[in-house]
C-alpha cells in the first residue's frame, strides 16, 4: 500500500529571544504567572524577519537534509495565518527562493492545526499518485498580530517555522488521521480581521481592533482537551493500538496544563508527550513541526516507531495523525 513518509524535518526561528521578565516590563505580568499557568519561559520574536524568510529557511534545510534537488520538488504546501501578503502565497514565495521551478505551490489556513491539515493534503496527493513528494511547512510571525498591551494573549505566542519533506513510500509513513472543524465556535479565537472599506463605505483609518488576537482562553482550553482526547482515541482505536505501542506524541505546544489533562484522561504517561513550549511559546501552525524536528534531531525516534502528531486551534479545528516513522 502506498504511504507518505516523512523523510526529513527542519525548523527555523528568529534569533531574538524574549523572556517572561522582558514581557513583564511592558505589561502587568510576571515570570511566575506565565510559568505556572502556561509552562512558557521564553519565545523567539522576530526582529524584522517576515514569515516567508522563516519558511524559506526551513525549506532550504529540508532539501539539503533529504538530498533533493529543488527542481525535483512536486508540491509545496504552507500553512500559516500570518503570511507576508494576501497574494502571493508563502508557498509561491518559497518556490522562488529555493528554485523549485516544477512545483505546484499554495497555502492553507487552519490556525494551530494548519500543519496537520497541510500534511493531510500532501498525503492525499501522494496516495492518489498525483505527486511523488512534497515540502510541507507551518510558519508564523504571530508577533505582528499580537496586541502587545493585552497581557492575556501577548505572553503566549512566539514566531517560527517548521516542516517536513515527504515522499511516496511502500512501507513506512502516515497510517491514519482524524481532522475536524467546528465553525460554530469560531468566535472563541480570532485574529487578522480586515473590514470591508472601499470608496463607497469608508471607515475610520488605523488598525481595526479585531486585527489582533482575541481569545476566550478558558473556552479554547475546554475545546482543546475535549477534541484532542476524542481525536487521539479515534486514531488509536482505529489501529487497535494502546499507549504502550506509541513511542511519542507531539502535541500542539499551547499550554502544559492542556497536555497534562490529555495525558491523565488518556492514561498515557506525560513523558511520552514531547514538549518544548518552555523555549518557543505557542507558534501556531509551526509548533508541531518545530517540536517534531527537535525530537528527530535528538535521535529520539527511529524507524519502526509509532508516533502521534495532534493539534487544535482557531476555526475551531483539530487534527491528529498516526505515523509509522
Ligand atoms: O493555539 C491555541 C491557542 N490558545 C490556547 O490554547 C489557550 C488555551 N487557554 C489557556 O492556555 C489558558 O486559558 C490561558 C493561559 C490563556 C489563561 O489561563 P487561565 O488559567 O485560564 O487564566 P484566566 O484567563 O482565567 O485568568 C485568571 C486571572 C485573571 O485575573 P482575575 O480575574 O482572576 O483577577 C486574569 O486577569 O489571571 C489574570 N491574567 C494574568 N495575570 C498575570 C491573565 N493573563 C495574565 C498575565 N499575567 N499574563
């Protein structure tokens, strides 16, 4: 049976590191509050790099690690809610940067579930025999859509990109998935609103307040725990797997307390969840591939290991994948 195998992983983050103490100098917060309520200690914040630069850097590393010539790339899918432009897509900008002249390139948006949705699309094209390989990346500069005066959100997010080069395979690869969307709850997490202003409907100039991230944190917390638990149960029961069969789970890095609830409810030891949000914060669509790349670079996963990637986010959306590494 044809599968989609993750051949190489990579990530790229801005050099600038902003600690909790740095943030407590601009809003009324503290290292203690942020650490206890979220698990975050620091995050990488752009000093001018835009999303396309982080995504292109990730793509370059992926091709180098997979030893693939750019002209042999069939498909580029980038997930982001903070692209440089409305058009061109980040994927087309990256295509130019890396010289992937024969690729089809487009973006998708599913917020923090974005990498899961993008990987699912690449998987379907490959399984259908349309393309043989793909570069799949989640990348964000969330710092540009954060209200740096709002302590309830500005402490949570970071900038970065991460991704995978995937290829058609006869043995290892993506086994199954569960994706979902709940549009009726979209209002609990929004950003980037652009009102319709034109020559016949002029509105006051300046940044619209809904341009910034707005979130009902408690509702998102409830949504995440409920749906990620159901989604992980679904993929594991589909393959008749128990927690003992799973080497690692790479969850969306939003809050260590969310992961603790999931670990407890599913009776999966917390140590099996690979966490790095302490150093990156929540990087939305980049969070799972940045963590996956770290796990891979540390040599903690080997061929034959079964791993689960699982994310949730704005929309509201969720996505889980079981992978035979
Ligand atoms: O990628 C998906 C994105 N989002 C998420 O996954 C978020 C999910 N939700 C969460 O992670 C948590 O709900 C938060 C970390 C966002 C908030 O934690 P919480 O335990 O739900 O806190 P809360 O919103 O209920 O606020 C508790 C208190 C409030 O003060 P009062 O009303 O009790 O006096 C807030 O005003 O904490 C206050 N607060 C802060 N205090 C210091 C909120 N933000 C801060 C802050 N520093 N940064």
